[in-house]
C-alpha cells in the first residue's frame, strides 16, 4: 500500500501474467523463486488463497479454511493453532534429521 493524498494505492509487486490462477501474488511461483536450490518446501497457511501453494509444498501446516480444503483434497497437512506450534514442530523435525544424519555418519565410519 502506498498513501497518495487521502487515498491508498494498492500494488502487487509479484503479480504477473504467469499466474494461471489469477492471483495477485502467485504463491507457488513465489515459492519456486525463493527456492532456487530445489530444497524441501514448507508452507504455512490458513485460507483458501493458500490452496495452490499447499498443493505444491512438501510439508504443509494448515488451519481453518486451508485445513478443510486439504482434508477435502487429500493433501497431507499438520494442523496448527499458532506459529509457536509450527516453530516447535519444525524444531523437532530438524533435531530428528540432525540425529539421523549423525547416526548415518557414525555407522559409515564404523
């Protein structure tokens, strides 16, 4: 948003004709642009505007309307109430991954 006198001008910096969904900001395109190395994509959302991104993510945290959409369309998701819940789950996943990596390295060196 940009104030212009007594009015606001709305602009969408990531809008482009490449969005087949007609979104102001195409979340799947933005996700791909922010992930040039092709690592796992994690998405957190709560609304129907997130449905296209949820379909492309490797790990989805969803609540409210997005959770209902994921359930209806067989998209695996982890429910959450707050971002603290998401942070805790990600921390656990990273700790588990680190432990598995250490075990693999130890086993290879043995």
